[in-house]
C-alpha cells in the first residue's frame, strides 16, 4: 500500500479543522464586538448630551433685563414713576 494517501488526507483534514476553528473564532469575535458596540450605543443614548444639560445663561440674563425695563416703562407710562425715577431705575438695571 501507498502511504502518501493517508498523509495527504490527514493534512487536508487538519487544514479543514483549522479553517473551521478560525471561522468559528472569527464569528464569535465579531459577535462580541457587535454586542459591545450596541451596549456602548445604548449607554450613550441613555445619557443626555452635556451641551443640552446646561442652558445658556447669557440670553436668559438679557431677557430678564429686557423684561425689567419693559415693566419700568409701563410704570412710567401709567404715571406711577416720574421721568427722573424712571431714569434712575433704568440706570440701575443697565449697570448691574
């Protein structure tokens, strides 16, 4: 009998086992990476973005100043404040 046949068959069988194992490991690694990525995406989605957590302070301060000036002007137009009182209060609002 010729001994080359079983040797060649053995090599082919080992190659098939190695290729199958590599394919299985590659699939598991890919699956693990996908699960890890999905977990990170869920965690990021659950956390509010930092930029949205704190509203800008400057526009709110400007709105407050404007509303105070409008109320002051209303008091003046109703005759509750004199021109001098209006000017003094307006100066306080705009300086501070």
